[in-house]
């Protein structure tokens, strides 16, 4: 190393480290960032099997079924246009109930079922996750679904 | 020391360029922050319910001394304000004076109490004032969600035929009162 | 009256900050000696006034003066004294007032104690500190006045949220704030040194205690925050890579890098520009952290509670301070003389690698935290970045960093021979090999990262005490012990993380009362459930008896609580600590057939994570004491000479 350029070399090293970190981050993000899908989006975009994603929507009325082991549940997530069957093993949060908003983290398996590792609970339940609320409002069929539900209330 | 050794021009220029790199990087991040702040659209949930009919519901009594609430109340020919609130919600207390002002101005106001208990609602009304005619209790938020409401407080202006004419998200601030009064007038 | 007195003190403090900045700047540009001399007392008085304003806020909170809007919104007369006291900073306005108070106090302390730095650089530093303070004073006085009155006066306050009455929540933010503000002092020193072009060893020695102090508090804050999330959330995890956690981790990473580069600058007068840059970055990270948390652009679930004006204000401050400092850096640093040089293979070289790796990790965390924001701004797509990304991107870098950490302290300053280094590293390397052999032979098959982590932890633990090898232990300076203990703490924490990841056992069942379950070496009998009630919650409480082998039984109780105001459910995990780990039990929901969901974890040596964090902070404390003592002795020697 030419001694008189040590400062320049250090500066270049710093640039290399930061650029390297950015490249590493970008390549990891490509595989690991969990995109948010509604059931309709998921079917349209054909999410690859095994990719970590978030699935958001409403838990369809009457769809929650408990397995015999007492800790596995099956339910259906709907956005008013499409539905996805979900399986989850674990303790569900308080806010998880039929006809309520839900965000599940996990991946699709080969049969098109969504295997959730985690069901998101919010500490502050005053507001739905904005992602869910935004998507729900986009769905044109919301009011018809709501009417059917309102009748039962 | 390098100060007395003349450096090659290329090295000097290279170093000078690198020195500006942090500032450029910072400005890029800043632009990102600013865009996150400026676009309120991503947070304010756009209302899709305006112009749609109110969903059907019949809720039990939400507070002692108040009649229960059903959607039929909004199909009697007169516009009404429907306020979605909860006794545990701080912004709901903040909008109470504005609701009282609206009630004094002759706007009939009904309410849906979300995930609440009648005795808590009664305490809330005793403390912050009671502008409501009928109060329904929506224990599991199902009507709230059916109305396309994402949180509390929210207020809806509903015309005499049960059609939602205006949706106000968040607490009604003093400066929002004229807009709501206008919406009620237009719904006639 | 007290509220008005507080507001008056705040205005006066703000005016003094303006004065401090003005006379500092004028004195430096015009070269007026008298002006330079008056900066110190102004800084001290400013500190006293800011502290007075904060004291007034505490008094109105303790007295529950409901005519103050902030008190009415956040206090309640039925709260215990401690939470009325802590409530003063448990809200936006109060926490900002606390921030400026610490800022002013730090400025006052610099003015009072710093005697060895060149007077012009010191004045520039205090002017920069006042300039930072001015922004926050303006923020308080114009956008979030903590003392504004409320009329009519409500009968009772609204701040009786039981979830917020937690000692962790009351004292965690101040710890982090002290850390953040300590970094602001480092930032001011850097700006001051850039202004007078006096970047050298004296500057580094003046800055070092502040960096160390800030770093100790950040370390404590992160460790405590991690344990709080672990016991309070009931999810069994100790780090979630949540934006709020990252907001405290990023300044820590930058401060750690700064701590090491400032040592190079103080000891060897090298890495001048780099140290200044890091000081700017470290404070930027604490501002960005505050901004992210306060503006709510990342934790947007709470978006309604956030005033966009506040976010814009902090953003403007960010532009002013960080943008200004970076521009000053670009303009000035080229004219700062280069420091002394060193060989690539030397202590300095190892510290450069440490700094580069820390910066890379910081970059990875920053990009991951902000990516959802950027992606939504550019493509409109909504996504989240979670633990898989951070573990994959930051994990390998962190392991390399820890390996470098093991070798660094064994290298000589300025120039070293690789051959000699290998000799010094032989013992730790041998230990690593033995640990590897032992784990491969004895342990069940475990993942590659936990395996690497365990092996590295063994090697690093050995290497970190190696600097004490063949030294006269009684004449070894305190700061060397500090370094050894901090590095050992990193090894201990790493061992805890790796062991928890590698050997964790989990059982998830729906159990009937009277049944027994096993998790790892433990047998747990489910004794029963009963309803219990607290002041504002009801709960189902489950009791279990845990035994291992024929050992003594432990009784565990865990609750699933329901609060009414606001309606929330929390899981109170039962945590039983034994010498080699923790049992962690969470009660879920009951089903119609009389079974209860139970989640049982056996986490071997998980406690080492926080013990390691504590050791790191303790090492930092020893170093601080050692350095300050040596500085004072040197100052006294100078005074004699």
C-alpha cells in the first residue's frame, strides 16, 4: 500500500463496506421480505410455494375448525372476492375470531393451503392494521357481505 | 504528514467526491421519510361507504336510560348522525363537546358503543356529556366492521332513507363542525 | 402557578440557548476573548433553567394538577406515586422536555468539567450543542407545549391505563434518552472540531467519556428492553427486529463503532475523518430513531394518535442538523490534516475492520427497517421485513465481527507481525477446535449458525481474557479490565443466544387438568385453573408443578388476563429461572371439552443473553471510571507543570 494514500484507501474501504452492505441487504430482501397479499391478490399473482408472505383479510364466518389435538385450527380468510384456506398451530390472539380482520404470516404449501406460523395480534385494537383496512375498503363486494352478516347480528 | 506531500490530482478528486457521498445518501433517505410523511393517503382509509345503504343491524341497549338501536331508525325520513365510539377511547372524550354542540344545533345523534359495558358507557356520558338519543352496544365490533369503520371514533351522516352521505374518521374537532352541519343539511 | 413557572423557565432556557449559540458564533468569527469566556456560564445557567422546567412538570404530575392539559390527558389521582412521577415523561410532550433537559444538562456538564480541550474548540462545541437545543426548544414551545392549560378543568384525568403502569415502561425511555443525548454531545464535539479544524487526540480524549457514557446507557436500555419484551409479551422471544427495537439498536451499533475509532484517535492520532463521520452518524441514528418512533410512519397502527406536524418538525430538525453537519464534513474534512499512519496488520487495522463491519451491519439494519417505507413510496406495494431478513443479512456479519473482536485486542498498535499474532491466538484457536470437537461428538445435530455461535463464543471468551495473560494484574489499568469484561460479555451473550436457538425445546398441547406434559428434561403436571380478578382485569390462572429428574419441584402460575379499559388480553407468562436456563409457560384458550392450551418452552442458558448485556455495560462502566481517573491525573500533572 502506498502510504501517502492511506486516507483515500480508508475512504474507499468505507464506500466498499457500505455498498457491500447495501448489496447484501438487497439480495436478502429479495428472498426474505414478506409481501402483503389478500386472497384475491394471492390467486392472481400465483405466490410461489414456500415463499414467506403475509395474508390479510377477514376470517370467514363459521369457518374456524379446531382439530382433535386442541391446538391446531383451520379457517378460511376472505376478502369478499376470493378465499384461502389457512392452517395454524398455536395459541391464537384474543382478537382472532370469525368475521374479524386478520393478518397471518406464513407460506403457501403445494396444495394451495396457507400454513401460518404466526397470527398477528395488535396491542392497540382501536384500529385495524391499515393494510387490512385499506384492502377491505378497496373490495367492492364488502357491502353485500356486510349485509348478510348484519342480518345475523 | 500528507499536508506537505503533494498528492496526485486524481486521488484528491476521488477523495473529495467520496466526502460528499454521506450527504447524498442522507438526502436520499430523507426524501423517503418525507414521502412517508406527506402521503397521508396511505393512512387515511378512503371511504367506500358514502352513497351506500347502511347495513342491517339490531343492537341491544348500550347504556341504561337509552333505547337500543337498529338500522330502521335511519329510514324515518330525517337525516341523523351516527357516532361510533367507546368509553375506553380517549379521542372520543375529546370530541364530546363538539357532539354536544351538534346536538344543540338540532342534529339527532345516535351512537354505537364498541366493545363496551353499559355501566362504563353510563360513566362516560355522566363525565363528558350525553348528546345521544339511542345507543346500541356492539360487543364484538361486527356492525362496526360491516359499516366499513376502521376505528373509533367515527361518525356517519345518514339521510332519511338509510343511505350513508358522509363519513368522518377520527375525532370531530371544533373546525369540523360546520362541514358536518352542512352534510346534515344536504342530506335532507 | 407552577405550570406558568415551568413555561417561563423553558422560555428563559431557550433564550439562553440562543444567546449561547450567538455569542459562541460571534466570539469565534470576530475573535472576541470576552465573548468566548462567557459561553461556559451561559451553558450552565441554561442547564439549571431546563432542569427547573422539567421539575415543574414533575410537580404538576405528582400533584395531579388537572388544569394542565397534559396532566388531564395522562395522569390520574388514583395512580401510585411512582407512576404519577414517571407519567411526566410517559407522553410525547413530557418526553421531549426530558430530552432537552438532558441535552442542556450535558452541555452544562461539558462547560463545567472540560478543561483540557482547546478553548476555541470547546466554545464551538457548546455553540453546536446550543444550536441542537434551540431546535428542540422551538419544537416544545411552538408545537407541543407541555404546560398548556385546559378549561374547563375536568374532574378526573384519563391516564389510568393499567398496561402502561409497568416499571419497565417508566424507566426504559429515560435510559435510552440519556444514551441518545450523550451521542449528541459527541456530535457537538465533532462539529466543534470541524469548525476549528482541530481534529486530534485532545478532541478524542474530550469526546471519549461522553461516547462511553452514552454507549453504557444504550447497552443497558437495549438489554432491559429485550428482557421486558421477553417477559411481558408472552411470545417467548427476546428480540423481534421490530422498528422500535431497531431504532435503539442502530445508534448502539454506530456508538460501538465510534467508541473503537475514538480510541484509535486518542491513542494513536489516526482515523481522524472517520471518527468525525461516525460521531455524526451516531447522532443521526438517534435522531432517526426518535423520528421513526415519534412520527409513527413505521408503527402506523398508532397512526391516529400521531400529529403529522410533529413528524415534519423532527424531519426539519434532521435536515438542519444532520444535513448541515454532513455538508460541513464534506467542506472541511479535506483541509483537516491526515492523522498518523499504520500498517494493515496492527491494532488499528483490526479496529478499522471492526468499524467497517459495524457500519455494514448498521447499513443492513437501516435498509431493512426503512425498506417497507421505500417500497411503498416507489411501487405502492405493501410488505414487511422481519426476522428472516435480519438474521440472514446481519447474522453472518455479526459472527465475523465477533471473530475479529477476539483477535483485535491481541494485536500491537501501529505494526504487528502475523507470525507473532498466530502465536498469541494459538490458545483460543485450540479451545475453539476443542469446543467444535466436543459439540460435534456430544451435541444433537443443530443448525450451522447456532453451532458457529457456540464455537465462537468459546473462542472469544478465551481470547477476551487473553490480554490479561502474563500481565501484572495489579498494575493493569482499569480500562483494560473494562475492555476485557465487555468483550467477555459479548461472548456470554452470544453463548446464550446460540444455546437458546440450538437447544430450545417446545411443547404445544391442549391438556386436561391432572395430566402431565414433558418439555426437554422437565415434567410438568397441570394442577388446575381458577378465575382470579385484579383491580381492572379478570383472568384465568393456571398452576403447574415442574420437576426435573428427582429434583425439587417448582410451582408455576400463568395467567391469561382480560382488561376492560381498554379491552385487551395479555398473557402473563410463568418464568422459572434455574441455573442452566428458564422454563417459560404460557396459558392459551380453553376449549369446550375441558382442555386448555399450554405452550411450554425449555430455554437452556437463555439468561446468559441478558447477563452478557449487563457484563458489556459493566465493562463500559469500568472503562469510563478508568479513563476519567487517568484524565484527571493528567490534568493535575499539567496544572503542576
